[in-house]
C-alpha cells in the first residue's frame, strides 16, 4: 500500500516542518487538498502556499481539487509540477477533455468520486486517467468517519479497471486508519490518503505511516 498523508491535518504555522516530517516518515506522496468554498463548504490553500509545500517536500505532490472551476485551478497549479492532479466528476461536464488537458501539461490525471456517485458512470473515462480517487467521506474536512461502502465500491471499480485500463490506480481518501486498511488492501486499493490518523497518532508520524503500509 502506498501512503499519501494529507497536509490538511498539519499545523499550518509550522507547515514546512510538518511536510518534512511525513517525507522523513516514509510517505510516498504528499496529498494537498485544494478547496474553493463553493464545491465544498471549506476554503484551503492556493499556489503561494503549495509552492512552499513543494519546496519542503522530498516526495511528489498529489493535488486533490475540490473546486467548481477545474480548468482555472489546473492552470494555477500546473507550474508547481505535481505528480497527480485529481478533479471531481461531480463538478465537470467535460471530464475527458480535462483529463487530456492535465496529461498535456505532463501531470498524471485522476478523477474523484464522492461517496454516492455511481462507479459505472466513469467506465469510459478510465482509459483517460492514471488514477481514480474514491472518497470515503464527504469532502471538505479532515477527521470525519469512514463510510464503509467504499470497500464494495473499490471492488467494483477494480473489475472495471481490469477491463478498461489495468494500469489505472485506485486511491481512497477519508477516515483511513489501522482498522480499515486491510479491507482496503483486499479490495484492490493501491494508495490511501490519511490526514488526522497520520498527524495525530500517539506514537508519531512514522509509526502511523508504517502501520498503513500493508
Ligand atoms: C477531505 C480531504 C481529505 C482529508 C482526509 O475532504 O479530501 O484528504 O484531509 O482527512 P482524514 O484522513 O482525517 O479523514
Ligand atoms: Zn483529499
């Protein structure tokens, strides 16, 4: 299992130290939650801060857009050269066009589904993306409770991926911890995002990351 800690649970007063801590703790990606205050009821960070995250990080960035205007935000973040940019299917009428635009910018495109969006609705988009991110909470905030139906959803997605684009990765985001990591692994999940579990673990960041590497 690859681990992408979410910096949403970091101390923003000590952001560069908190980014270094997850990198030193052995994370695979640094997950960056971009919220616009419209698509989700929360507002986070823009390119000025993400540029600082990039400087502090020794690992590639995984940018998760929770925004209404995907094109605008893709142009804003592309110069920071993240590994992935993911956009929500619920906010995009021209998903295939947006995925191709991200790829033309030399960034790996990913599509995100909210907990109640039909998996089968993206079957014909799978050939255009390198990753599908399944939300296991309603996006907007860290520290929410894991919605267990994501396990069944990941298994269904895995079937479609085998058929349409076997290289496509599955990522799950929200409420991930030691209690659900094995179930996620068995369902075919490749990468987990974890915010509060990693930053608030009583034994420290490194043990938290290690415990998710199943
Ligand atoms: C939620 C964000 C998540 C969040 C995860 O909208 O997309 O990345 O930070 O936080 P935890 O792991 O605390 O649920
Ligand atoms: Zn996220």
